[in-house]
C-alpha cells in the first residue's frame, strides 16, 4: 500500500508544468503570480515550511513577529504594484509616520517625513541641512533606473557623501546609523547609485510595515497564486536541476527524495548561495557571477508586558563605535505600527545587530538589555520582557560594493530555458526581489510563446 501511494505521488508530481519555480521568496512568488494569472500552469517548490524567504512572520500571543526587522518603502514601484495585485489594501501598509529616533550616546534626535524635523535634527548643522535639501531635491523625481546607474560617481557611499561636502559628524550621526541597517553594513561601502536609489525612495514616501507583519505579503501572494490554479509545495528541497543531455535544455528539478518535477521552463529563485550551488554544474560562467560576499544580520525578538516607548518610529544607535560587540544597531517596537489595536496582546520588540555573525543568542540578548538600560534607565526590562528567540541570517543579502552590480548575472543563463530570479540579479532589496521575479515571468512568457 505504501509503495502504491508512493507511485501515485511520483506520477502526479511528474506531470509537466509550463513553469517550475524553485524558491518561494518574494522573487519566486512575484514570478508565479504573473505567470499563473496569464494562464500558465505553475508549480512552485519551497524548501522551508512556509513561503516568504527572509520576509516571514510568526505569531506570538496574537501578535505578528517578523523573523528579522525589515520594512519596505511605500515608493517602491514594483513592490507597490505587487502588493496591490495580491489584494492587500493600502490601509494595511502602516507607515512609520514618526520616522527614526537617533541616540548619539548623549541625547536623542528625531527625523521624520515632516520637513520641520530636518531643521530640528541635532545631527545636522546648518550647512549639512542645506546639502541634504539640495541632494533630496536632485533625486526626488529622478528615474530610479538612472539613479542606480550612478554607481561610479565615487567608490563608496561614504566617499560620495564626503565629495558632496557632508561633515564627518553628519555621516556618523545620521547616514551611518540609518543606512548601516539598510545596507547591513555600517562602513557605508555600498556603491553611490544604490544609495541614491534608496534615498530617493525615502524622500518620496515613508517606510511601511504590513499590519500582519512582512510575512503577510508572502502569504497573500501564495493565496493569489493558488486561486489562479498554481501549485505551491512547501517542505520540498530541490537537490539538483534536471537537464536533457542531448538538447542541453532543462527538464525540471529533482528533490531530496529523488522525485522529479518536470517543466518547459525553470526559474531558479533561491538565495544567492543556493543558486550558485545548483547552477554550477550546468552553467559555471553564470554561477560565478552570482555574488558570494554577503552581509549578515541577527535579530532578537521579545514580547513585553508593558510598552517600551510610544510612537510609530524606529530607534537607531548613532553612538560612536566602542569596540564592544555585539552591537545593537536598531530597536523597533513593531506593534506600535502593525496590529497596534490588538487589545490585551503583548508588545513586540525586534532588535537588530548588523555584522557580528559570531555572536551567540545569549550575547545578543544581553547586549540588548544593556542597550535598553542606557536608552531608558527606568524601564524594568528584565521584569517585563520575554524572549521569543534569536534569528540569524549569515547571508541576508549580497554586499553591493563598487562595481558588483555591474557584473551581476541578470535573468538569463546560458541554458535557454533556465532563468534566474532574486535580488542578486538586480540590487539587494525587496524591490529588487520583486522586480527580478516580474522580469523572469516576462521572459518565461516569451519562451513559452
């Protein structure tokens, strides 16, 4: 009986799809949505027990808890369209209207979307404020594509800011703490084009968080794909890609149990390390273009019985480097923004440490408690905070250092019916992931005729 069930399962899973998508992050989901809505037979395989990739959400006491602090920018064009296509109302994209609060080791300074906050922000003197206003005006309505192409204006973001006349104080007290957690790199080594693109998104609209956490996007996208006939399977880890030795074309993929999933077109939408490994045997040249220099991030999550602070804002550590690690770079009470109206539920706090990939979970949690004591000396953290666990992403995204984005592999490979989707084909952001999925779907449509 078991053998019969296994045979039926294999037969069903060997049915040919139009498109097989390997990976259920936002890139794979974006590709799957467009293809399934155009009437293609789509099958998506995800190794984890849920879709979403790094943008996943768990639940604790009726509250959403993201597996790492991430927000999205309301001005992202492809991401905004993707969210609308899967049916998430605009009212469920809740803005950080109070912006960010920066603690420089002695005092707090707040910077929000209000123009007046810029002139009250102590990290910028009069000259730096004028420079920032000029730069913001320059990029506010510029084409995102053209901004990304300005990657060669300087070797790094820090060098670009210095060329523009910004003081070291402005760089260390505003740009480094803010973009350090966006780049996942406090050295500000990202290329200037990527920095200008992200800054333009910030000046065009606020950062937002879905009401049910960032995982809401992946969940709704999966639901939309299934509603149009797409097949999504979680807990299926692809071990190898399958290829016809005579034609050289991909025929599908094989999972860890030896089951083959066949398709006319294969879209590889896993993270960069996994994509490089799966692609190497079939297209070593393209695999070598997938970036291997990754940025790490660790997030500690806590449930609090009393609120840490008020306001829809993010707390940023702008204090000078002390040499003490792990360093807590960001703290956010996410329930001030998402699900803030849930009665009687705990307050969720997520803290982020950039870099420090060797730090233990206990070390991150201890560092957070010390940080909270420095920021809010009277707050009884040890009595009201309960750990929900620490999540570590050793390769959260690739580092867009000078010249890296110009050598990325792009969507096409040297195997005609094998396509790539993922931020490593464009730029390391949620927008890059979604855009890459849309691009892969467009090419797959043309290949399928």
